[in-house]
């Protein structure tokens, strides 16, 4: 385990709300009078988290390229989850897994995690060698979702997909050229939604591992959607079906 800096009001508030024991200290910019930052500081102090006042230059240094909004938190990272943790997450009846094959843009990964958390996904599975990882930008884009949905980093995605299938999970891959519309397939059972990365889409082995390929109908003059938008549509179609047929 290591540590990192979480920056921005929503990511820091999410870390404090979901796992305050891992927040080592919170920094606020000297002279910051933002009401939301003030509320965040009060909650941190209530939970026994140390709060320090620091210069803007110091916050800029720990934030890198991410916009900190005058607040940052030093956060003790939990142990990374791997394929060894996947089996326990697949035991429930209402399994809904999101598989991202090569999403490398941190804003897209953060947005996908946010949708997965909102949809109550069991886990998000990513390959170690073709994913951006949890960066400050990902945390900010996820609005705290990185602390709410298990992110499973796997060394071999094809093997992880086989494990999903062995557990009775149907693999539904999204591809623009597929003939079957997303809305015509049953997503109410144990389901994994498999999304390709920006530009290249799913790799060949990933595509071949899917039980079925579906497309999102688009009557407009666009060939594809941003991966995070497509992910949200697919996840909430699964949520809709499960709400209608619990």
C-alpha cells in the first residue's frame, strides 16, 4: 500500500464520507472562503481528520495537473484488487460487471466508474497493461466513485473473461457494427457489459470471448459514441430491465 493526494471538493468529500480512516490529513488553501470547503473541513474535524492550512503553491505542487479548488487530502491507498478478488464478487444473483478493454483517457475512466457506481455495478474490470489507473484526474472525474465500486485490475483479461463465464455471467460486448440492438437482449440476469477503448474498440480476443455483440441504435449521423456515454447507456438499460423484472 502507498499513499496519494486526492484533490478537488467532490473527490476529497467522497474520500472523507466513504473511508475517513484512510484520510491522513486535509489541506485547505490559505484564505479559501468557499462554503463547500468550509463544510468539508467541519466534517473532517468531526471525524477526527487533521486539517492544515497551506499556501496555494503547496496545493499546486501536490495536485499536479488536476484542479484542486483549494482543497487536497493525503490518502492511504487500499490494497489493489486483482483477479483473485473477483470470484467473491460473482456469488450474488444480481451480478452486473463492467469490463473496460483499454480505456486510457482518465476523464473517460472516471466517468465510467461514476456510472458504474450509480448503477450499483458489482465491479469494474480493467487490464493492467491497457488502462490509465487511478490518477487524481480519474478521482475527480469519478466524483468519488473510485471509493464506491470495486476496480479489479487483471493481468490477463481473456482469463478474467473466462472466469466470468465459468461463474454463469453472460458477456455482452458493445460494437457499432453488431446487428442486434442493445434493447433486444436480456440483461436482467448475471451480466458483464464489455466496452472497447477509445479509437480501437475491443481487441480481437476480447470480442471473441463475448457471448453476444450488440449495438446502441443511433438514428443520427454519428458512427459511434464516447465510451463513457455508451457505458452509461448500457448500464442503465440493465438497471431498467432489472427494475421491471426484479
